[in-house]
C-alpha cells in the first residue's frame, strides 16, 4: 500500500481528465419520463405535462423540467458502480477503487449544482462529458477522514450545443474509525469524548437555551392570545402578535414518535441514539432524546419525564426517560 503522499499524488493525476467515453442518453427526451419524474417529485407545472397549456405558454410546447438534465444520461443500476470485480469500466470507478484499497471505503454525495443554457424538449438527444474537476486535500469530517471528489458534467444536445452543466461532489471516506475506537475503549477515553455538534443559536432562540442552562425547560407563550409555541420564533402563528413571554414546563410528556439512529456515528453521541418527538403535557412538541431505555421498549404514547442534564463540559440538554 502506498504512503499517503503517494496516494495523494496519484489522486491529483486524475484532475482535469475525462472519466471515460461520453455518456449518451439511452432515450431521447420524452414525455413518459417527464411524466414519471413530475409524479415522483410532485411537480404539476402544466408546461411539463399538458400539451395545450404548454403550447399556449412562452415555451410553445412541452418542455422537460430543467432539474431532469442529468437524468437523461444516467446509467442504470447495472452501471460500473455496483461491480466490484473485473476491470474498472471508467476512470471514476478506477479512482474510487484506488481509494477503497487504501481504506476509504465509504462514499456519500455531498453537493450538486446545475446550470442551464436552455429548456430541453421531447426529441432532444443528450450526451454528458464528465471531467474530474478537483480532488481535495485530506479532510476530517463527522463520517471519517476522506477526500472530496468533484466532477464536472457538460451536457450537449444532438447538434453538439451545450445545454447545461453540473458540478457533482462526493466524499470518499474511511468510515468513523475514531468513533469506533472511542466506543471500544470504554471508560479510558470517556474524558476525551468529543463534544456534540452545537445547536444553531440566535436572536430568536438563545433565550430558550439560556433557560436550559439555568435548569428550566421553557415554552414560549403569546401574551396577546395565550397560545404556546415551540420551537421559539418571533411571531404568534395564531394572532400574529410579536409580544411574548414564557412559562416553565413540567417536563411531563408522552412519546409521539421516534426513530433509532445507528449510523453514521457522529462523535459525541452514545449509540444507538433514540431521537424522539415528545408531546409535552402543556401542548407543545419537542425533539429530544430518550435515554436509559432499550429501543425495543419504546411505545407510542408512553409517559416520559424530562430532566436537564450535562451532555458534555459545556452543554446541557433536556433528555427524557420513561416513567416507570
Ligand atoms: Zn397570539
């Protein structure tokens, strides 16, 4: 196995190169795929779906949703990605395999940006030319250390005219090995447990966190109509008043819904994490964690009690436990 320096030199040798032959759309732009796409994303714009309405519009006929641009040339699930054996089918597969061989086995898409030159119409034949745009230096992320790989797609029509472009970025990473090491080491590293990601705090909600730090779970209350609301926000949704104060919640609630998080393992959490929606007895709902409870013992509607606890050196949170 090459050193990190050798690996990074090899990675940079890909930048600027095409991943392989252009991707040619299997089918021309067509109404059937447009209809399925619109149904899938819930888009009812008649210029995509209704010939008469489209003909009367500025488009003078059916057009495809611009965000479908990369769908036309997408290879199916039999594409190289799912095959781990045999010769790499293009340089993208080759690059990913190189990183996998060095332990960077995880992959996650992180960014996508598109630019459009014109609307696509039924009958257009799209091809995509794909180039490695950049490969980052090694980065530390909550998923693990890894490299961001950005590819630039240029889409052209049957006349070779550019119709749009797309920047697509993935993170190829070594899955959460640091987090595993902490978990496996148990008590010895407990003191070095990393902090949880901080909640966003600003003008409209920092008072709520200040109350938590004072040991109080508070609920915002409209002083005009008395309606309680959470999360904190400047205006009453019932009467539009900007006047408010707050009450202290009892901490009694019931489990409205929950999910159990196993992966990816973010630093600072003890897995599995029970993420819960809790209906407070005062009537508002709160996102929180249920602790000291096996996930299989969770029941919708079960009574819960909050207590405000330190989760690390600096942060306190309201956490819920089942009422036995
Ligand atoms: Zn109100």
